C-alpha cells in the first residue's frame, strides 16, 4: 500500500490535474466549444487515473486490516458515494442490504483469488510441459541437422561419382571416335592403293566402314555421331557412288540414265530407312513401356536403346523395299539382262547411314528435288558437263543433305537449257518403251550393250555370261 501511495505522489498526477483545471478556467471564455470539451475530457481521464490508483490503495488497505476491517467506513462513506455517482436519484438502501451485497462481493473476490491460484498452478504446469516439449524439439532438430549433413555428404559423393562416370564415358566416346576415324582412314588408304577399278571390283568386298564404327556409334555423343555420319555420307558420294556408276555403265551407255538410277536409289534408301526407323522405334517403345519404371523419360530410354542396338536394324528388308520401289518408278528404266540388285551394296550403305541419321537430334534427311526446278547455288552444285548459264535443273545426280531447313552437304545436278521440255519428252519415251513387249525391249537394250556383254538369252530367263554372273554375285554380297 505504501508503495502504491508513493507512486501516486511521485507521478504528480494531482498537481497536473490542478494545473489543467486552472488553465482551463483562465481560457474557458476564449476557447471554442470543441476546445473546452477536449480540456474536459483530458481532466476526466486524469481524474479516472487518480481514482483507479485510489481504489487500488483502498483494496490493499482492506487486505492489510483483515477480513472485516474497515467495514463501517465502507458502509458509511464509500457505498453512499458510489450510489450517488451511479444514479442522480438513488433508491433508499438499508444497511442490511448493503452489507449482504458487500459480503457477496467479498465471496466473489475470494472465489476469484482461488481460481487465479488454481490457474496459476495450471499455467506453471503447462510451462513445464512446454519447456519439456521445447527440449525434445531441440533434440529432434539436432538429429535432423545431423541427418541433413550426412545426406549432403552422400549427395556430394554421388555427384563426384557421376562426374567420374561421365569422364569415363567421355573418354570412351573419344576412343570410339578415334577408332572410327582410324577405320575410315584405313579404308580410304586401302581403296587408294587398289591398282584399277576392274581389279577392285574383282576382289571380294572388304567390310564397310560403317560396320567398323557402328558398335562404337552407340557410345558417341550426338555431335560426334553427327560429324561421322556426314563424313560417311560424303564418302559414299565419292566412293560407293562411283563404283556403282562404273558397274552400271558396263550395261548402260547413257550416263543420264545411270545417274538418275543412282539418285533415285539414294532418295528411296532414305525413305525406306525412315520407315524402318519409325517401325523399330514403335516396337522398342512398346516393349520398354511394359517394364519401365525410372526417373529418366521413356523417350530418352528408347533413343538410347536404338543408338546402342543399331545392329538390330534389318537393313536387307529396306534394300528389298528400295529395289521394289525402283522397279515401279516411271522415271528410270533398266535393261532386262540385269537387275537393280547389282547396286544393292550402295543401297545397303545408304540405308545404314540414313537409319543412323534418324537417331540424331535433330535428324538429317535428303532434300526433295524435281526435274525442271530452278537451280539454287545454296542447295546444289553443277556437274562438270552442265550448261552453266542454264537456270533450270535437267536432272539430279546426288541429293543434298539437310538438317531441318539448313543445307549440310550440297547435292549435285545437271543444268541444261530446255530442261523442262527434255524431261517431258524423255518421260513420254520411257513410258512408251515400258509398253513394248519384252522381246522388243530386250532387243533395244541389247543394241546399246558392249559386245562382250551381249548374250543370246537374258540373265533372268537363261544362263548368263560368266563375267556378268560374277559381277552380280559380288554386288549382292
């Protein structure tokens, strides 16, 4: 109680209240109505603060005097004053009623104190439980931090292991690239040392460079395989194409027909390989989807499998499709003494390269060309026997290699003036020649064959000459 009274005196609230009252009285007639009301509210707030502190001191004084101390003073002075404050016309109250209400208030105070003591005990118990929970939470957090640290260490070790594996794969890719380049160089060297085309054709064919780097191709990166396949496509143009052209010229004197046959064989080989690739990819996707469950996407798994298992490609089926398509192509004709199977070696290599080019990202393809189209320096180069002032393409010698809309390797065409009219007249003559009887066709083509290749009976219906049979067998092998 003394402490509360001391704080009341030290706050000097009463002195401030007195000063505010004096200043209000001096300025009352000068201030406006709002200002006077504001001053009044401030003084009432100070007065309520002083009353609250006095009621606190009164309560503490009663508690110090005992349970019934100060009862008479409260009855005679406090209760009537409270009644007058609550109502301007207070009803008449008997001392007995006032004492009973005071007794009730005291009982309520005692009940509140008991409740507050029980609540304080409960609060203490809850605080103890909260501290224990906090301690357990700290232990769990420490364990979680330790497990996270272990997991981070494991991830770091795994990343290092992945880096080492990637370096190993990169080294393997480089070794495979070097092996492929070595095989290509050895093949070129062996071909350059051959004494003549005739002796080269007489020997049994050596394994294809494509076969030598096909197993390593599954380990190569996309860029390395892209470079190898483009180089192989150029090698086919400079080697296998010329070999096939030399072989066909033994039976056909017309160079244009020979070059048209080779060009259509190249285009049909890419078409057949693309169809075979789509079918092969569908089968692989269907097989892997039945048992696949991993983080890597299914398409990536399918592409990786196709790249690593390119040897499963049935190239002979594509060769047969190409030969069937060439037999029904109206733009080319062939002597009945021989068959398109003579250039199956060229078709086989083109199908292999075209199939492997479909596994690149993006894939490579040959351009579409038509006779009589406008010559493009960006897409083609003219052959040596072209008319360099002619604006139109007479016929195509070799297709251009494309990556989406970009030309990777230029094709070769023959340009001549009046190419469109020449193309139509040749098409009509070829169509008329196909409608002739087999005897007339055979006789016409026999006139153009070299003397040593003429035989009284065709190859398909009778026994061939010994030289033609050996050439056909070597080309099929």
